[in-house]
C-alpha cells in the first residue's frame, strides 16, 4: 500500500462531454479555474487539455494552452502542471469498403507537432500515450506508433519535461518500458495506468494488478478507471502502491444522477485515501517523488 499519495485531476479532456454535463470547463479561464479549484481541494497535479471556446471540441491551439498555463502560474495556488500531448493522433477510418476515405474526426499529425505547445510552454509534465488503440465502437483509432513514440519521448527528454507514460493496455506498458530501457525516459519513470476505455484494458482489480506487477521497480505510478469505476480504482491504486487520478475527463458524476465538479471529485478521493490511513501529499511532495524541480 502507498501511504503517501498524490492525486491528479484531469479537468476537462477532449471527449464529447460538452452537452452531457452543464459545467464542463471549455474556455481557458474555466479550465484554469477548474485546475486551481482542484488544487485547493487537494490535487497535487492538474492534467489539462484545451477546447475550442466556440464549439467545445478538443483542439491543439497553442494560444489556448498558453492562456491556461499563464492563468495557473499567475494564481496564488501551487499545482504541478501536466499538459496532454495526445491531440493529433485520431484516425477516422472510412466506412464500409472505403477505408481510405478518412472521416471527419481525423486529426493526424506528426509526433513533434503534437508537442508544439509543450515545446513552447514547458509544463512540468506532459502525457505520452504509449500505443495505438481502437477507440470505442466506431471507426476511430488513436494512432501512436513505435517510431512516433521514440521521436516524441526524445523531444520531451530534450525539453526537460517529465513524460507521463499513459498505458491503456499491456502492450502499451511493454513498449513504455522499452523506451525507458533505451534511455529515452529518465528515472524515475512516471506511468499512468488508464483503465476502462473501450477497447483498452478493463477497469478491474485483476487487470490493474497485472499491469502494476509489470512496472519497472523504480516506477512512480498512478491509476484510474472511468465512469462509475473512478472511485473504486482510486482505492485499488492506493492498495497496490500507487497514486490516484480523478476528474471530469474520466467521470461526470458524484453519484447516480448528480453531476460532479472537479473539486468535488478530488475531495471525495482525498476522503477515501485518508479513510484508508494514507496521507495525501501536495505539489512539493509530488515533485519530490517524481524528481521535478519547481519552476519559477
């Protein structure tokens, strides 16, 4: 069991949750505010996507990221900033017998273009999605090939940013370990075990334990489950020696029929962790675990 736990909050994501929740953060002001509120509730790390303020759709716009980061850094609330680098990997395969006519959801760019905002803003952490994945029941695939991943990991390392190695299945974990063994990921490696996304690894005890057992000995890791498995996976991660992630990217509800805020989800996770007899550590504690320096 982990007795010193940091909590990450993924405050908005890029999915189609706008319209399914009345207060999904969309504008940079709202996203930064959600990150600050989550930090005040006990989150050490804020994981941020940005959205087009007009449409609510996920975007790679550097200026939107800049506003979010500036607002967080200019606030009086300390939190470790973790920006996604996952945008730009969507391939919408054409329907039926015309797979090469890519659909409207396609947003496929190279590994360095996916990191343009990281290059510009130098967050503490950025995510690195460590493999290709069938995403949901349609024709959309998230594409992240070994060659793309090695190029991305090398650039992240050059920038002095900590990669959060997001693994959605056991093969992703295998390849993330390979990059670490090749020296593309500095010690201690940071893993995020992502469970419950169709059709990746399911959110259950056996799957999380199997993936944890395969981690490098010096890994610092967190785990999460989506939807109603969010809080069960908080406690499961802590029991298995890890840290926890919550937030509206992964789950919209505090309980059945009751919409949550990011701060409320963090508060509930903190309460569960403390009821288990563990302490929730803040940004400085997370930095120490992850080998991060506090940015001025």
